[in-house]
C-alpha cells in the first residue's frame, strides 16, 4: 500500500480533549492520569515522572533473564512469518541483557481487530524510542499476541464502515466443541469468502485492491488464526521495528516452567492476592476488574481437547472434572510446560519473566486489573513494570474536522444517538431576532398573566386556577412554536444536519467509541499507508488526553 503524498502535504495537528469528558471513562483511568497519588500503592511508579522511568530501567536491567534463549525463540517465530528486516533487527537486540522492552498486547482479532490495536502498538513504539533517547539504553517495542485465549467469539469478527458510513461486520463461523486456544484454530477456505465479502463492503478506493491482496497473503487457508494476526501486524508496523510475539509458542514455555510450578505449589494464593488488592481498590472508591474463586489456580492446562481451568481440591487438583495429584501436576509443569497456559492474573508475570519489560502499554480498562497485581509480582520476585495508558483517539477526515471546529461541537456530545445535540446546535443557527422575540414574548406573557392571576381572586377565588391553566397552555403553545422554528431550521440547514449525522456516525458508530468498534483496516482502505505515517507523526502519547486526529 503506497502513501498518498497529497494527503501528507496538508497535515493538521491533533486536537486533545480531557479524557474525563468522554463517556465510559471510569474514575480509576481518570485518576491514573490526573491524581496518580491515589493509586500509587497499586503500581510500580508514576509514568509521568522521569525518576520512575530511571528506577524502572534499573530494576529491569538488574533482573536476570534468559536473553539469548528469548532472542532465539523470537527469531524462529519471525522467520516463520517472514518478518521484515527492521523487526528482525529489533528482536535481535533483545539478546543483549542491557535491552529493555516496552510491551503491549491484544487478542488475535480478525484482520487486526479494532483501531485501538494499532494505537497500542504505536504507543509502545513511541515509548521505546523515547526510552532509548532519554535513558541511553537499547529499547524495543513488543506486541504480545494473547494467542492462547479460547474465546473465539471475541476474535472472529471485524467491523468496518461501508460507503454510506454505516457499520458492517464480517465474521468467521462460530465454533462448537472443545474450547481450543485461538492459536490452535487453522483458517480454512471460508476465509477467502470472508475476504471477498470484506472487499465488497469496503468503499472503492485506490488502496482497496492492495489492502485485500495483503490480507489474503496473511490470512490464507491453512494458517493459524494467531499466526495470521502476527503476519498482518508485521506487514503494517514491522518496518517500524515492532517485535511481534506469539504467546502460544511451546518453545518459550521452558522459560517459565518454574513459575508454573510455583503457582501450583500454593494454589489459590495468586487469586487471594488479587482479591485483597481489589477490595482495597473498592474501599478507596475505585472499581475492581477481575474476580476469581479462591480455589482457582491462575493456570489452564492445554491438551488435545482444549484449554481447561485447574481447580484446587482436597490437596490435589481437578482438571476437566478429573482428579490429578498435586505432585504429578507440579512435575508436569516443569517437564512439559507447553501443556500450561497462564490466566489473566498470571499472564503479566509470565510476560515480564520472559521479557525485560520496563513498561506495559494498557488500555484504560486494563489498568484496573493491573492494579490488582502488585502483590503477585512480589510473590514471584518479578519486578513490576510501569503501566502506561495507550494513546486514545478518534480519527476524522477534513470534512468532519471542519464541522467540529466551525460549530464548536464537543466531541462527547456526539455520543448520544437521539437528536438532542443536533437540536441544541440548530438552536444556535436560528436568527437572533427570532430567538430574542420568542423569549421576549414568553417573558411578557408570564409577567402579564401573573398580574391577571393575582387580580382574579378579587372577583372570584375559583378563577385563579383557571388563570394558571391558561398560563401553562400559553407557555406550551410558545414551546410548540419554538419547536416549529427548530424544525424550520432543520429544513433550512439540511446541509448542517447531514454534516452532524455523518460526523456522529464517524466518531461514535452506533453510539460506541470509534476506536473500540471500527477495525483499522477500514482506515487503511481509505488512507493507505499514510494512515500509519500520519499517526506516527501527529498522535501524541501524553497521558490524560483523547486526541481528535485529522487524517
């Protein structure tokens, strides 16, 4: 996909708004950016404080890791996927014990998943560059594919805009039977039909043919779902040095076999620590994200039948309704670690045992569960990295940007899907003399009728109620007249109405945040590789801001 040079020549800076204005932003994410002190006991440091980065780099570099083995695993994964040279060179730097990593991750969503996937990856790349520049240490960005997750419905669909700015979703068929990890699901010939459907839905642009061709190369029959996701991510961002890691790789599991065994040695302790931290968060007025049963183990066992939870019971374990002796399972974790997979509570500790993680880039909702893990990091003697909230953004075209700026429409007002915000906007377009005359008439009627109402009881006390009823009716008649003026303004300002509806559909499709709904392939279809270039140049990664970026 080639960048359109004419689009790059008219660059407009991103416009930031306070994230606290956005619908759905919870207090924890807001305080993380604006009042970190309230959350300091739950995290390893304030990512807005340079001293916290200095400490994090020192902690990371002093912790022993098997760097050369990790580099070998990465090299084999990259060669299998055909990663570009910049990604290969970045992965090789991880063989140096001085190198630190900025990690982020996501499930293997169809065709790359929503826009926030690429926002996470770009944030990690920018932070890695910043760490290398400001701290004089080698740093790379790593994208961890959560390939062992078994929730197929979470990853099998992709939503894009069609030519009318309506949302359309393409999906792989649902699966039944055993809960297989996504990495174990191989694409079949149905992927070709889904790609054809996607091509028909996407508006025709100069980039569509090459986009679909690239997707067909990554998402080919016989390729694993997670592997296809990795190939596609490397196609989009590999040349910027993004290292993609498939967490399902059996070759990497020996790096954490001892950790698995330790988890099994004291079942329920990880869940207990998370629950205690969650209760503390709630007591301080925040919310908790993860709740697990005390008898649960933060591991799954993987076999030919799928990914099965492990439960502690009577001094042993239950897996798939079958009892397993504690000693036997602990021994298996060391001897055959590829048979195990961490749960959400243990996954970050596994991640930061394998990688020299100085910082993890999380989504706003991820911060809550990461705040439950500090005690778990300490339990396994793994240094907790800094946590950084990913860049959050809404992408708009020049027409939408002009509309928002000209009429000073707050982005968050577009979240509501009825006409209330449109009506408020149209009210501002009614000629001032009409608006003033209506308000003057209402004040005059209320003043005169109040005089009448106060005078009527002298003639007949029962008439006061009739007078107030008359006033109410007159007020309603004026409100009706005002409504008719708004409708007249709608007809008169049909262009304005169309601009409003279009911008709302772009920013909050079906009332949901764009970055969580629309796949980034939708924007690649519209802008080609200039999308990545523009985001790289114009998307800030500062905390506490949501960015409106004109592409």
